[in-house]
C-alpha cells in the first residue's frame, strides 16, 4: 500500500474517491437486488419446466407399459441442435432458449403401432424441455456468478474503500490543521520578535 501523502492535493483526491465510492454503492445494491430477483425467476421457470418434463415422462412410461409391442424409440428420435439467442439481464449476457431441433428417422407406418406417432412427438417435447432446463441452468450459473462478484464489490466498498477514505481524510485534516496551527504560532512568534526589534531600534 502506498504511503499516504498529507497534502491538500491528496485530501481532494481522497474526497473525490469517497464521493465516487458512495455514488457507485447504491448502483451496486440495485444490481444485487435485480440479480436476486432474476435468479429466483429462473429457478421458478426451471422448476416449472422440470415438472412438465416429469409429467410427460410418466405419461410416456404408462403408454409404453400398456402395449406389448417392443418399439425402440431411441432409434427414431435424435436431438440435432438447440437454438438459442443472447439476452442481457442486469449487464449479464445469458443464453435464451428458442427451440430444439430433432431428426426423426423414417419408420414403416403399417408395421408400427398407431400410438408410436404420438409417442415420438412426446419424446421430442421431453427432449425440448430437457434442453430448456440446461439453458436455464446456464442462465442461473451466470447470474449467480455475477451476484457473487457484485456482493464482493459491495463488501469492498462498504468495509474497505469507504472506511479507508474516511480515515485518510481524517488523518490529512488533522495534519493540515496542525500545520496551520504551527504556522499561526510561528507567525505570532516572528511578529513578536519583529516588534521587539523595532522597539530596540527606536530605543
């Protein structure tokens, strides 16, 4: 840490720094609240999507159990790509889910049970929900990371920088006050000696 300069210039610099930290602090506090709200929103959305997925999987399992036909669904539906776009929340760039793209293999409509068409659609929906969950998890990871950084900055300002500036200002003011008092005292002494010299000359 650099040694504190006990000068008027440094006093101004410390006052400017204090004002800057105090101005930034409410902005950081606001950002912290926004991030907390968004993390809660994303968590709620994640839970909703997970619940939808679990419900569809239960329905699909029930269908498969009802029929004796052995149908290999894994061979019929394959995820090709997840399409996303960029969004911005409180200054954080996040991916936003748009859609999941699937490839569906050709299968014989005559030799395959009728319910397979609906099951293939459900598998695509389930896959889409899973992809959406992954994107929401990434959103939450990025927002949580930014929240940690924001809290660290708030703590740095509140517990280190602002108290440090205030202490530096106090020290400089005491020093400059002492210097001013000493200058006044020296001035009085010099004035007294000058007066004594003038009296001696007159005498």
